[in-house]
């Protein structure tokens, strides 16, 4: 049975740990992010968190119902970091591009956490604020509700999918990551035009492009498609 989460007011009255640390949800999440960065998802356990925070592991359950609840909080924290300080400009394409790039950057800055959380729906405050902001941008731009939801779906899933994909590469051991990147030069660039003419002609560009994230390009494609749809709707007089 899930453990009951203690109210924030009661948490604040808890005594410090042996080392003088006062536990909080934020401190636990940030410590978990550090542990994920250093040890990966296999290294994130209640026992290890308790050691890192100098507290009994059972104290964590005053803040989270379990490790899965903590995972959702980590995902929500990444979105919060992404949108910290962001303000809409009123230019819908620029605003969506900024939100997408911010979310993607926040996840790839914590690749181990990204792999753990990118596919989750947290239902927490930062996620809800991000979703509300994206939907508001699209509705204010003039998209009908059905188109708004369709574009929102493509936008957010694409952003998180690229965050997970790029994070998977960044989380590789450094030797494996270098080997993958070198493959574009050591193998693809050496293929003869007689057997692989299209790869051969594209090899110099592939060697440059394929070691970077395609997310900005894919994002622009989604935004260009949305802009074309909005123009189509305006010509039909439906916005």
C-alpha cells in the first residue's frame, strides 16, 4: 500500500538530520539528480539516497509515496528548470521554438534522468504550467481547438522523444560515444560511390550533421507545418 505523504507544514517541523540538513522535497530531488548523473538509474535507491542525505531511508516516504513518485518529481523538476525565467513574447512561432529548445536542453543536461522520465506524465505543477503555456500560445495564435491539440501533441512528443534519443547517446560510456561518432568518418566516408553512391556523395555532410542533434531542424519542420496550416485556415476564414 502506498505510504501517506506528510503535508508540507508538518515536514517543516521535522528535526534536521544528524549532519544538520533539513530535508525538503527540493533537496531530495536535486540529490537524486546528482546520483543519477553519477551512478545512473540503477544507482538510485532509497537506501543510497538516505546515505547521501544522511537520513534514514524511511524519512523519504514523508515526501514521496515511493521511488516512482520521486521519479515523477524529477521529471517535473526538469520541466521547471526549462521554463525558469521564460516569458512569452507574443510571437507564437518564436515562443514555441524557445519552449521546445529549453525543454530539450534541460533534459539533455541530465541524460540519465531524461531516460528515466521523458516518457512519463507527472501531472505536477511544472508540467501542467508548460502544457497550459503551449496550449495558450497556439490558441492565442488563432488555431482552432482541434488543430491546437494536434499540434500540441506533435510538439511535445517530438520534444521529449528527441530529448530521450539524444540523452541515450550522451549517457553512453565515452568510448562508445566516440566510436559511434567516428563511424560516420571511419565507415560511411570510406564507402565507394560504385556500391553506395548516395552515401558517398553525402558523406562529408553526414559526418558533420549526424553527430549533432536533429531536434532544432525537426522542430522547425513542425512549426513551419503549423504556420502553413494556420495560413490555410485564414484563407478559408476559419480563424
